[in-house]
C-alpha cells in the first residue's frame, strides 16, 4: 500500500538525518508509543478514505506505522501539511490501480466470425 511505503521512506529519512546530525536516532518515549495509534488515526481521518484507514489499522504493522507518524511529527514535520500531500500522492496510486484493475476485469469483446 502506498501509505506504508511513503511513511517508511519518510521515517528512514528522519532517522538518517538525526543520526547524521546527532550521531543517534531519537526514540519515542513510552507516552508517545502508547498514544501513537489513536493520535495517528485522528490525523489520517479526512486525509485518506475511511476504507483505506480501516485497512491500515487492521494491519499487524499499524502500531509501527502510527509510531512512524508520531516520530515525524516530533522531529518537526508539519503533519498538517505532510498528510494532505501524501494523500494526493496516494490518491494517484489508487486511481492508477483502479483503472488497470477495471480494464483487466472488463469482458473482452467477442471475436467477430471470420468472413468466409
């Protein structure tokens, strides 16, 4: 899913930047880890479709994705700007996949009988 990929890449950027500047990656505190799933879900509501959010939250990796989003916010990323941009990016992915899937599922036109 595109959201997972975008969050994973941006979290890697956050960690690499922190390590380059300070020599270590910043870890989330226990409070942030506990609040991450609910806070992240609240941030994503209205940015992505409810059906997509439900799929994300049902995934076994949801707590990790939620912590990545909190990590970005705590590192100074304006999630109010970041999430709508991510939403537009992933909407394009959704549209492309839907178009290909719909075309592949459409019945092919029946072959015309050969003129003889």
